[in-house]
C-alpha cells in the first residue's frame, strides 16, 4: 500500500491523518497516512527511515520546515523563496520540496470565504515563516497594497524588499513596525504565533475596514485575542486557519496523487466554532 505521513514535533495534535484519509476515501485512492514524531535533532534520519520503508511523500510541520528544504535534492522556486517546505515527494534517490501554505491560505480566502484580494488593501501581521510562505501567493492576486507589519520593523522591511520583484504593477508592497500601520485594510491576516499563547497584538481596531475580513492563521482556538479585537471593531467576517490547513493539504494530495480532493466537507468536519 502507498504510504504517506506527516512529520513534526510534537505531532499528537495533527489533523493531517484525518484529512488525508478523508481525501483518499473521497477520491477512491488506496493509501496509508500516519503521523510521525521526529526527535528535534533527528528529522533527516526519520525521513530516511520512512523512505526505506517505502514512503512516497510527507507533509512537514513545525519545527522542521526549514530542514525540509535543506534535506531535499530539488526545491521549488516558491519553497526556496519562502525558505521553508511543508511537503516532500520522493522519486528514487530524488526528493522534491514544495510549500503549499500560502496557496492554501489564498484559496481559502478567495474561494471558500469569497473574499477578493485583487485590488484590495491587505495587512499581514508578523514576519516569520508563515508570512514568508504567504507573500508570493498573496502578490499573485494583485492586491492594491500589501503591508507587512512586525514588532521588529527591519524584519518586515527585509521581507518586503526580498519579494519586491514579484509585486505586480500597481501593487504597493511595504514593511514596517506595528506603529507604521496607516489607514484601514480590507483583509487583515494574523500570521504571528500570538494566538497560541492567547496574546494580544499591539494594533488598533481602526486597521479593519468596515467590510473587512479578519483571518487568523491559527485554527481551533475559537475567538483569539486578534479575532476579539476584530469583533470589537464591528467586523462581521472572521475566520481561523482551518480552511488554510485543509486547502494546503489538498494541494499536497494532488501533487502526490494527481487528483485534487474536494475540501468543503472536510473543512466543515474539523472546524471549531468561533465562540
């Protein structure tokens, strides 16, 4: 039987086995998908062992996304620019690396949440790995503005500079500190890890335009402090990252198996109410 897995540390919380098993059933594919917890210093050896057992591909989650790029023999331009990979595919001695996180984010926003990015003002909070993976797909939608805000302004500015060559004509791409945020935004994305610890971000409720989408990449945490701030601002359209999780998984499944599974039922199945 074809074997796939998700590798991370810790991994017990992962929804990937449920998601991919559901995809396989929906697409009438026969495969086995498991979760593997790798030692913090043992990512490469864990992948080697899985390949030796006949594994065909893996999803990669924290904290191994950087190491996944280093492990691969062939890294896609998108993963290389993101500096991280969340999916590997094995072909004999070759290992291909891809990053589907940002693709999943954009598909969830545009298709599932029916919120256009084209011509809109987009604010991304944070300048870590999640943001790096999101910038290129967001720019691909040609927003009017994409502003990256971070506690350390120089880090956001460096990211904006790094991706400046991918900004379409008519898209203003800038980075700065939270204190540099000006005006209101149509799409506000929290790509920081603040919601993990229930931390509030130093931003004003005024950043949300009247019909804005407030999107927290964290999922399963209910109304995070970020979403609570949006609610206080009167935002009606809020979402967490469960759709992004499922959509990036669907991209990996299609990459491995050649067929893209339906996603709406799976999103509904694993979603946690925002309350």
